[in-house]
C-alpha cells in the first residue's frame, strides 16, 4: 500500500527519509525478529519524493510504499500516541493513508526482496553520478607494442603500430563506467561509433607521460581490450538478428582494416588528452571508483612507428615458417603471437641462429624452441639472441627433454582463438581418443596432425555479453569463419574435424591437417567423419548429427576387444533403463584385468568396478555386471544405440569411466540454497562447516591429519603425496616430537600444508563445498530384477518405488557398508526444489531370494517400477553415466518441506529442410557458444533465491529452473534458450556478499549482507595466508640441517640398508645421473609453472607447491576456466613424473616406451639404490630450483620400492 508523508524538510533527501522510516519499521515496536512469518528479515520499503514545481529537490512530501500488513501496523502505531512519530532532521512527519495500492510488481518486491541500507545505495549512486560526469576529449589513440633496444635490453620503447588522429576528423573521448568496472574510449564518426573497453582487471600498469605535446596515458594491458561498434540507427550489421531488443551495440574484432592487421600482435594503448588539466580530473575519478593499478608518472617514453607488423613483414615471416618442420614453426610463430618476439627480432636477429638450431637438432628442434618461449617470458630483461644462446648452452642433449608419456595420452598442440588473436600453446599432455589412437597406431607421428582449438574471449574466459553488447555478428564472422574456412599454421592448413560433448561445453573442438596414412591413403576431416559410422538418420538435425560424431572424440581408455556376436540387445524396462545395459562377470573380470595390467596399483587400492561407462560400435552409456550372464556377454538397449556401425565385427570396448570407488558427497551453493529454502536449519550447515574447519585448521597436528585433508580435497595425487605421508607416519615420523614420534621439521611440507589449507578454505568459503560425512556420490544403475521376472525367473527380489540399494566399499581390504534408512538423493546441479527427494535405502537384500544387485558395489541401484523413473525426478537425470548424491546418516539435512519433482518434458528438436553438411555443424557450434547461458542462468537463480523470502520457490526461480533444464538439453536438441526476452531480473541491483568470492577488485558498495545460510557460511571462514607459518608445525629451513641428518633420511637409512642387504655408499654431492635427471625435471617444472598460469604476465607463474598439490590458487571470475587449467596442469605433471619414474626404475621403460607391468624385484632393487642415491644428492643441493619437489619424487620412489621389496615396518 501507499502512504503519504507530509512536512518533509527541504534539506532532507530520499535517503534521509528512508533511514528515518526504517528506524521505526525495524524497531522493537513494529518488528518482532522471532515472528516466523518474517522469515528472519526486516520489512522492505520504498520512498518516492514529491516533485517540486519550482525545481527544488522535492515539494515537502513523499510517498511511502510498504506491504499492506506493514502499512496498517505503522498507521496503528502512529495513531496510538503523539510520541510515535517518524522524525527527519528534527521534524516529525505526518503519515496519511491515501488509500492507493502499489502495482503488482512493486508489491512483490516489497514482500520478497531484501532491504538495502540507504547509506550503501546513496554512496553507490553518488560515485556512479560523479563518474558519469567525467568525459575527457582525446586527440590521439594509438595501439602498439613494447620493444627492447638491441644494445640495451632494459631500455623499453613503444612502437606505434596503429594510430588515429581526432584533431581534424571525428572526435574521441575517454570516460569511466563505474557499474562495469572499466574505462571506455568513445570514437565518434559520421555513421558508426566505436568503443574501446578496458576492464580495470586487465590493466597491468597505467603510465602517465606528461613530457611532450600534452598528457599521454599508456595502458599496459595483460590482454587486448574489447572493441564494440554502434550504428547511429541501431541497425545490426549484415542483417544479423541480435539476441535481444535491448542490444544496441555489437562486438567486433578490430576498429578498421588497418587495425585488424596489427591487432593480433599489438594491443597496448597510448591515448593523448586534449587539455593538460584533464589528467588530474581523470586521476581523481580513477581513485574514486577504486581502479587498480593507480596512474603512475614516468619519464618520457620513446614512441616511434617501427612498423614491425606491416603486411610485407608478416608475409615474409609466414613464408619463412612454411620452410620449417611444423613443430618448430609452431613454437616460433607462438612467440610472435604471444608478443615475445617481433618481426625485427625474427628476421634481423634470430633467423640465422634459429635455422642453425633446426639444422643441428632436426625434428627434435621444437623441444629446444619450446624452452626458448618459456625463457623469453621469464627473462624479459635479456635480449632474444642472448636468451637463445643461453638455452642452447644449457641443453646439449635435446633427446633428454622429450617425455615418455603414460599410456592413453599424447603430446597435443593447442590453439586459443580470441576475438583478435590466435595464440599457440603447448604441446600439452592430453588424453587420447579413439580417432587419434587409430591413426597413431599406424604411424605415431600422425598424432601431431590433430590440434585442439579453443574459442575464448581475450582474457581466456568464456564469452559473456554484458549490458547492451551483442555478440551474434562477431561470432558468425570470427568463430564461424574459422570453423568453416579453417586456418593456416606453421605451413599447414587445418580444417574442422569434430568435438566431444564435454569439450563443447568448454568451447573446444578438434581440427586436423590432411595427411597421407600408410594404410588408408589421403585422409581429410571428411573421410575421418565418414568412417565413424552411419549418421544418415541425423542429417536433418545438426545438433544430433554432431553429438553422434562426438562419441568418437570422447577421451577414453582402450580396453579389451569384443566381437559383435558377443553383444545383443535386450528390451527396455519402461522409462527406467534409459542408458544402462549389462555385462557378464567374466567380461567384467577381463576388462578389469586389462586395466590392472596398464595400472598395477589399481588391484591393491581399488575395488573391481560393478559398472563401467563405455563406447562400443555406436553404443554408449553404462553397463553393470549381471551375475546371471555366462561367458563373454554384453546386453545393451535401444536407448544406448546412438548410430549404426556397419562392416565391423570386432571393436574395442572403450572406457570413459570406471566406478571403482565411492566418491564423497559435498554440499555446494545450489544445494545449500535449495535445502535452506526447504526448511533445513542454517545451524545444520554451520555444524558441518565447523567440522571441516576443524579438520583444516588442525591438519598440521599430525601427518595422518594432513593426509586426511589431502585425501578429502583430492590434492597431491600426482606426486603420491598421500601414500608418502602414510609411510612416513608408519616410520615413526610426525609433525611434532612426541613420546614415540619424531618431527620431520620440513619447511617444504610446512608450505604444502599451508597451501592445502588455503585451497580447502577457499573451496568452503567461495563454493560452500562442505563434505557430508557417511554420504556418497555414486553412478546410477537400474534394478534388472524385473527383466529376470520377464524372462520367467521366480522368487525375484526387486526394489519398490521410493526404495534404493547402496553398498559401498572403499578398498579391497575394507568391509562393505550397506546403507539402510531414510536418506536424501539428488543430482547436481540442484536448481528446482524438487531435484532432491527423500528415499529409503533397503540395506542388505534378503539372502533367500534371487536378487540382481546383491553383489553390486559402489553404485546406487534405482527401482524399475512406476510411471516415472526416479532418475528423471532428479534434475532430469538418466542412467547413461549420471552420478547421484546420497545424503545418509545426516537427519539434520532432511528437508522439512517436501517438493514435487519438476516435469522435464522432452523439448523440440531443431530440424532442417535439407540434409546438414559440416557447415551446418559449424553454424550450430557458433549458436551454441552464443547461447551457452547455463552459468548465467544458474547464477541468476541463486542470487534471486537469496533476495526473495520464498527462496528457490520464488516464481522467478521456478522459471529459471525451467530455462536451466532447456539449456542443458541445448547441445543435443539444438534449440537455444531465449534469455533476452525470458530472463527474470533480480529483485534488487545489489548482490549478496557471498557473491563477491572470486571477483577481482570487489567493491563493498556493490553487495549486501546475506541473511541466508550461504551468507553465514561465507562469513564464517577466514582464509589462511599460504605465506604465513602454521602453529604446531615446527620447521627448519633448507641448509640448517646437514645432508642426510634430517629426520626422514635418518628413519629411512637403516631400512634401505636392511632391504638391500648391503651397506650402500653414503650418498654424496657428486652424482652425474642425479644432476641430469634433476635438470630434466626442473626444466619441465619451470615450463608447467609458466604454461598453466591464469595471468598473461612475466611475473605470472605458478608456485612449486601449487604444482605438487595440483591446484591453482589465483582468483578467477570463471572458476570453470581455472578448473580446466588445473586439470591440464595435473595431466602434464603426471606425464613428467611418469617419465622420471621410468628412468629410475629400469624395468619400466624400453625402446618401445614405458612399460607398467614388467618391473621385476631386481628392477625395484636397482631403483631403490638409484633413488636413494639421488635423494642424498638432493640433500647436498638444497639451493637448486625445484629441488624440494624433485626430492619428493625420489622419496616416493624409495618408499614404493621398499614397499614392493618388503615394506616399511608398522609403528
């Protein structure tokens, strides 16, 4: 309702009135915090000041908008006593009921939205208004690069590669956009306005050169800025239909043709202001809007047009690249495109030395050139010729730089295509797939013909279109053009090949350069796609056509071969068996034996899987063991058959997932918000958080506690850190001295602990990732008991509706655990309130009946009865590999409010009038990238749920849940989600405080204190600085203990002597093998630290501790990008450690490559002797780079060898 407020003092503004009204409405007379109808929130309100006809701030009146209940309560209070008054600036307001109602939209905001402090909003609006007033004229805009003088590498100069002058033609202005945290440069022309957008977070340095011809601001940027254009009539370019009616500007790659030529190489900006006094005004506004870094004054910067990237010079360099081996050309062109070298460096200084390297090292030259790119990034104070000479002198034997990679991986070149650049990365260790394995088996060198291409924004993050900017035209021109036309790289032409479904979500695809195969002849992208299967049925649906091809590009491990005759189809059990089939126990044993042959440690540490996720002859999904099947048998279903494959009688059973361990369940933000909205108490979440906080903060109390922290967070696995800590503990070592334990006092272990704590606390604080004890994440399978009944079997025990079966076993030596009782089951992400359902776990099945699932472990068996499958009730899941969270033994998490599951109806499938070609697939990829809005929808959903009293039950959230469901299906049905006309808006413009987690330069004025469970969880965590020492973990710095006198060496020495049955010579400071192996290790570690950083800067490199733990701690606005980089980093690290291990233990390497199943006892004895000697050598050289992680690798090998040869004693 609306109330009139009269006698408002003239000097009062809207914020004064709101503050005064709130003091009454939120005071003890009118607000009862214990009233459950308030849901813990103070009443919301709106104030609209009366308009003054004379131009004053207001006309002494205001309108107060509140809910009817609050308004009537306020009127009663006002009339009860003359002392009950709202006072503004010492004057009492008169409150009058004007008997007017508010609009439905306003009523909903008042009822549900969070109340925002007027002081917060006042300061926010004031800064925004002041920033909007500053718009300064510029006379020149230049783009260029920094370069070094050949005779003075520390003397940086600026090469002007592009220039626009605005004194005579057009006009340009520079301003600050506070809301979007960016600096905007407007370029006005007769028909089109252009905009250069520089995000605060993209500025590395802001230089002010005020020494020549007026003030000049030099933007030293991490990555190129964004370029946008706007037609004066708002017409979209080339007739493209924009994404929404509010989109009036279009993203572009460059300002004009001249700029497009240099944009891939030169992105730093130089802007000259018209008026000398403008620089002070600009500096003031930058401070007010909290722009970092601040403007710094520098001596005169020499800026000249050097024309490094003129078309003739680019053409000259490209002709040179075509004469090189592709792998070498890739590395040199990568240096050019990353801005590490310019054409003058290449053509005038390095051409001769590089050609000499290629001549001397042949097809291995790329290994040395790869190191050159790394060294150029690290040592920018060194000339390029000196850098190359140094790299050559440090690496004589190039063969030793080449890694022996684990089975199932290969070395893959990566290309990142941004709006203005083509960046070259790698080669990186990458998991293989069926297509690449096929050609690699016929000629190993053919693997380099396949490259991974990612489409990303300039900052390497996924594309996001902010505000009024549309990306449709840009994506069709830039991304679509490259997909359809391909590109040239290192003298080779590359064309689009395909993608896997997981890669598509990362906007990543495969390209291939046509080649001649020794068996198949000339191979192109089209011949490869045609060989994968019969896709005739899907030619009218590009999304399904591409999705079927994608099966061949899924990262898989090879396994056993199966005859077509050993596979048959069986009937579906209604809607309950979508994506799941069965295999015999004999076939399962055969598959497991092959996996253990490749990775012998699996047999002792993991339980033989009851289910596998697979690909086989056009089928995909999950197979689960059926103990009633005999021989080598696989029974699949029609829902698993995606396309036919003709004329193939035997094929590999490709494994994309093995379910050999019960993963733990972790809460996350969507799950917390959903359960909070359904009545789970905040105290329940805080109790779980306090438990994990204690585990993290007390992880330094013992090595066992440290080990548990690493295990719970999946840290350190590539360096075998968990088994190392376990063995050290058994040797009588710990973090502190005690009666029967001796402290290791390792500074490196102390740092690993601090980094682990920081990583873990960040997960808990920023993601609400809280482990739920005695709860498990398991793949779903169906109860096949009904199939037994249909086949005529008698006395069959089956699951009823609302019942599940779970038996978990963590290792072969652990007893099985049967879950029995009421539990909660869900599937991530939990968006709709009904995506989590209460079910009953039956425990151990009866022994006197035939039961399909009796011996199944580490899966959740769902019932196969009822009109609707349980899987489909959980965020529209199925059984083709979806995993489900089982919340068990935590009754405090069972929701008080029940919620019906959403009805996820099958959406329409986009079809064409004619058969699709590869161009149709390319168009679909472009549309997918433009419409990839799942992250935006999920974020908007949880923010609105926080702001609304109804939580996830708010009608906007329910709408967003529906849109999320459609967004998930988009990759398969090809129908995009229209967010521009359907996206619900937040109730208020401020965001909850927990939302500022990963935002760079978060401003307090943009956020409010959330009163939801997520807010309390967020504020309940204080991060541990990884640079600060930890109490209770005494350490001694390197060098303070004599070599081999440390606690670990003292504990191991007698055990090594006893195991070898000889007295090994005391490891000394001279060891040529150790020297060479460490140089090999340190070189690749240095490359990993630089290659996988999230920041394009010379000082942006990962810490040694991050690589050991397998994490990246840098802030990132899109955590998915950081997770992807960390995954790639771990895969690369695994390849390095596998390579080091194969050189230490003789039996694990041969001329054919690494062998994982052939090491003998003598091999392990020799490996123990070698690793022990290298461990001792490392103790004498603690000042060497990466020596601590290298020592850790050797320690792991020593302990592994000891375990194989008899094992350390139990303490």
